[in-house]
């Protein structure tokens, strides 16, 4: 069996906005995040879901700084959807990867 994921994925609950179409904008929450994309769930039950294949701008905050990126919806789940980031810049990708590794390191520090 081959691992399809090249990006390290971390369970993370972050506020995540997604804007698509002429005037569609909704607030969601991530379940996980990687440099390749994110799985998001409804922030408010019943909020609309963008269609599979639609591209829009997403925004979320890492270490107090907002990151904005173009993302494409690649599939739906009963509680939300999955996006793949489109054309992340190298600095954006590096920020996400560094944040994920910091979070993993922090989780291993004994309390």
C-alpha cells in the first residue's frame, strides 16, 4: 500500500474562513492541517458547503499572523469538507510546516 500523503498532517482546531463565488463567505473550523490542505467542519451547524471543485480564498491564523491562500474543495464529508491549497508560495508552505512541527514538539514536552 502506498502513502498518498506527502505532507505531514496535524490535528488542529483553527478558525478557518472560506470565500467563494460572488458573495459566499462562511466561517468553519479545521480538524486537521497540512501544507497540502485542510479538513474543515461547520462552525455553525447547517452553514452552506461550497461545491466540490470550487476554488476560493481561505484564511486562518498561525502564531498570531493570518495566512491567506487559494484553495479548492476536493471532497465533502457529512460534517464538512476537505480543501487542497492551490499555488502556495514557498514562504506560506514553510510557515505551515514550521507551525506543525512546533505544535508536535510542544505536545511532547512533559507537563
